[in-house]
């Protein structure tokens, strides 16, 4: 215990008996209401300690009845007073305290409270009278300030007069008989002040015995309720929470005030008891002769009154001594509150007290509270880290002190340190980024040395945080390393992670610091280790990493891609074809092709297929390289395939071969049909003249050398359906060469060995078997596609001894085609004639329309006279200048008007 308050006399042995007191903060005055209706005013003496009697108003209450309650409203400059059940408003700065107005509508006022609702500047009063509550507003009426009644709606019925009303925001706390209640107020919007209305809900909080008292503890967001000798606290919603404490006094309380950090209670026989609001410790007990009332003054001051005496209780007199005593007793929380609430201590004094308190909390193993206090006073983070010397770099461990902590306590301390360092590193990182932005804009706030020190500190903090996470939150290690502004010392972090065998985190470190060689070497090394983490299994991580490097690291990609190809061809190809990686898509494709042709020729085809088919690469180089590799692969496979069959066995069609040969020939044929970027002449030279007939036919078709292509189908491959599909592919009636493709097919059937035909060009005659004319197939072709073949040319190719019976079906088809064409032309001519007649009739009708233009005719656009200008007539008969119409009418509406030139 210590003497928190020093009592001093304000007034002793007054000639007038006082019944209540109040404190005016603006003037530091004490107002005392008397039993006979007097009012005494005591003000602080400017020349010496103590107070002086500044005013005695004997006519304050002309009824000479006792003043039972007074309160000050400095905003409206009024003094509210209850005497003989009458509430009155007096002028505060009038020496005679003349009455401003009386509350006439409610008599027998028991108690009241004043408040300003949220979002309002008006003053309201909640008045208790005859077991009911009434609401009034202080406002103007007929140019005079007075109490304006406001409708208050509530359903609760009180068994006794509500007493001891206190307000916090729009919530009232009150006592009635032996119960405390919470009352919430809600304003209902009104058109005018006369119809203003409020709704209220009231609920019971708790019961009590003895004298009621409700005390707001605003700095702690609590409300205190007196229950005989116990003070119970709740939050502002009337709920008990873990932070809500109980305070037990030595006996029943008569009244209570809160003067942070103390609860000051008035007990029986004039005794005053002071307790700490932090931990319920009894601080001080004093006796004041027959004290009966107690009120708050300004911070650190409480005023106590008896019937004939008034005392001031002041904390400032013993404050410095008390704080030193509290520090010696390690009661730092109370010492801090006392120091913060006064102007006796300098800021440096307050910081030093909090520093000692933080260290004490650390020694008490209250680590989170300790670091929070260190953070509040902005203690150098290196000082805090020095509490854990093992986390500091070697060169910074000198002269450090480390409390001896058990293993579990050390772990809790590191957890708290980690949470603290996260906040600190965020602040340091923001400062560094801000400095960099200002430096770029030429408005730098820090010197080079300050910026360097910030960076060094952040490096130590991040490295320490890494060590903390490894011991307390290993799952967050990678997240820390991945931060874009992570400043861990690379060498230290690498050593730590290797010692802890956190190789996946080590990879993350290499990756975030762009140590590509180290990252790839680690991936390869760990993939060979059978005991490595699943993270390193296979080649996926290497492929993914290489895909993320881009053209600037192309030599590095090629170096490590060799290893991937040695493990998995498909995975190696995916390095350069990853659809999810824009960097892979934008790699130098020529360089990639050159690399693959040297290091892994088997990957060339899948790579080129991907960029051509999926990425729509159109450059001829890639198309020709792909065909070259297709041909090379097929040639290699074809040799083995031919050797595996007897000479007399029939060869299968291209693409139908078993195994890789069939698959690659299908891909080659598909590509030759799909691509338009390769050079047919170049590819044709790569194909042997003794094989690849289907491929040659497709390329000859691209060159429009249809006779050679069709000769391959008819004479060598003997595949007439393929020949017909070829014709369907290339036929184009608007192209001079392609329009003759069906005639070329007809010739190949009728004249297969015509030595004068250009079909023999580029084809070794030894490879062309002796083929007989196929007149029947030719006649079928003519019958089926008579509309696509020149009939005269076709018939002249037939042998002269061809029987008319054989040709008759073709002739019928030709005649039917001619008839259909003639019918179509006749029908088209009829339709065109009808359309022409309609247009001419419409023209004649328009020309027959009479248009009257006189001096009063106006343009509907500009409203000027038409006069002799060219004009247009709309279908509704209105006129417009031709140039106005062109400027204003939408294109689609211009057809609705007819341009006419003046005569």
C-alpha cells in the first residue's frame, strides 16, 4: 500500500450545510448546493495552493428547499439543478445563477442524466419521475431555450423510481429498487421536432443490495456496478467477458468514482478506500469526517464532501514517489498508467519505465505482452533479438544477456518473438520500399547511411525470423523465403537450411534469389537420392523450373535439358512446349531446333508438331524441317519394313503399316495435307522415286501437277477411290488448272500409257507397271461428274472402237446435266424478269407522283425554303434539301427518299 491520494482542504466548517457537489472543468471550480437552497462556488486559488470562495448565491433556489442534485452543461452554459422535485436550468456564468427555464411537464423529479446521441450535437435529458422515464431535448421554442418533450416508447414497468442513471453513447444504465437495467435508445426519423420519437428496449442485468452506483470506465470499455461491497464490471452491452473483473472492498459502498487507474469508493463513517482497477489491490484507506458524497474532478483529482466540509484528493503530490515505489515493487502496469496520465514525467522517463516493464514481463514469461510493450516504445529490434543470442550472427553475439529459460518456455518465447518480428519486418520493408520510390522520383527522405542501416536491420530480422520458424512454425519457412522483399542473409540461410536438411526450402531460397545453377544442381542431386523428399521425385520440378527461365537463360536451359532427355524424352520435350508457360512459348525456336537436332533428334518431331499444330507456327523453316525429319524417319523404318516381307507379297497402303512406320506415315500424310508453308519442290526432291507414292501424289497436287499425281493413283497404287477423293480435294471450277482435275483423272483411266502425256515427267518408267485402259471406270466417272468434265474433250479420248452401248450411260448423264443447266438458266431468267418488272412498275409509280413545290415549301431538316435547290421527297410527302438529307439521314433510311432535281 501507498498514499495514492493526498487529501487537502477546499472548505472546512462551512456556515451552510451542503447537500451535493459538482465540478466544472473549464474553470476548475467546485459548486456546492446547500440544504437551504444556497449555491457556493469555490475556485482554485491562482496565487497559492488551495481554493477560495468565489461566490455565494443565497437566492439560487428561492423556495429555500434543499438542492438535491446539480450538474453542469458547459456546451449550453447552463447549470441543471433538482430541488423539491423540480428540475431547473440556471445560467451558469451569471453570478446570481438566474433561472433560464423550469421543467413544468414532470414534477417530483427523482434523478436525471444528460447525453448527446451519436451523430448529433443536441443535448437530451432522461428524467426519472414516479416510476417512469421521460425524454426531453434542450432546444428553442418561440425564440426561448427550454426543455422540449420527446416521445419515448418503452414497454417495461418499474417497481420503484429509477435511480443512478448513467449514459454511454446511446445506452443507459440505471438502477431501480434492487436491480440494474440496460436501456438502449433508437431515434425514429421525424419530419419536425414536435413529432420526434424514440424507441427503447430495456432488459435486466443483475440484482444488487445496498446503495446503487453505476460508473463508466471509458478507457477500459467497461461499466462498473456496485453490489454492496463488490464492484462488478461488464462491457457496454452489459455482458461479462474475460476482461471484466470483480473488485471486493472492505465493506459496503455508499458511492464510487473511477479515476484511472483507481477505483475510489466512499464507505460508511466517512472512510475512503482506493483500489487498483488493474488487479483489485487495495492501495489506500483514509478517513474524512462524516464524508457523504464524492465526485470526479479533472484527471488525478477527486472531491469529497460532508455536510460542512469539502476535500480535494490529489494524486500529483506523491506521484513521482509512488511511481518509483511501484517500479521497486515491480508493479509496472500501475506505474505506467500513473506516468502516462500525468505531465510530471518526461517522455524519456515514460519510455524507460516501459522498457523495464517489458523486461520484467519477459522474465515473468509473459512473452507476448513483453514484445507488445517493446513494440509500443519502438525499442531497437536488435536489442530485443539479443535476448536470444543463439539467433544472432556470430559477430553480433558479444555482450548479450540471455535469461535461462526451460525448453518449453524457450519455445513459447520464440513463438512470441516470431509474431513480433513479422510486424517489425513489415514496417522495415515498407520504409525501404518507400525510400526507393522517393529516390526514383528525386524526393528522397533518407540518407544513404540510414537506408543502409535499415537494410542491415531487415536482413538480421529476416534471418532471425527464419531461425524462429524452423523451430516453431516450419510450415511458414517457405512463405517467408518467397516474400518478394525477403532480406535473409543468403549464406546464413543456405547454411541453416542445409544443417536442418530442409532441401525443399533450400530450393525455394535458390529460386527466389535466382541462383538458377544452384537450384538445378540441387534438383538433380536430390532426384538421385532414394531418401529425398517426394518434392524431388522425377523430372517434373526440373522441367517446371527450366520452363520459367526464358530466353535470357537459354544456354542454361540447354545444359540441363540434356539430363532431362536422358531420363524422359516426353518430359524433355515439355520443357520447350509447356502450354502454361509464356516463357516457354516465347523461347527462340530456331535455337531450340538446332539444339534438338544435335542433342536429341528424336525430340525434333514432337517439338515441331507442337509449335505448328498448337501454337500455329507458320514460318516455312519449321515446316520443312518437320517434313525432312518425317521423311528421314519413314525412310529408316521403310527399309526394315520392306526387308521383312517376301518379294511376292502385296504392300499395304500408306499409313496402314504396322508399328511406327504406319504411325509416322499417317502423320506425314496428315501434315502434307495440313500445311501450306513448306516448299513442295524441296520436299519432292527428298522423296525417293521408288516409294512414297501417296506422299508424292499429295505434293504433286500442291504443285497442280494433277496428271502425274493421278497417274500414281491409277497406275501405281491402283487406288481409284483415293484418286476420286483427290479430285474432290483439288477441284475448283474457277481455277484454270484445278477445274480440269476430273478430266485429268478421265485421261489417266483412258490413256494410262500415253507416252506424250506429261504424266510421265519425273516418274521412272520402270516403276510404272503396264496398265490397260479402264474404259468402264472412265465412263462411270463421266456419268457421275458430267458437270465437272469437258464432255467433248473426254469423248475424243475414248478409243474409236468403244461401243455406243458402253458410252450411252455417260451420254445420258451429259444430256441430263445439260438439261438441268438449261432449266436452271430458264428459271433464273424468269425470276430476273419478274424482279425487273416490279422495279420498273415502282419507278413508273414514283415518276407519276405529283410533287408541289411553292414558295412556302420548307426543308424538314433545316426548315429553310426549298426554292430552286435539289431536294428529296420522303415517302410521307415531306421534303428536304438534298445536301441536308445527305448530312443528316442514316444510310439505311436514304432509300426511303427519292432525290429530285428542280426543273
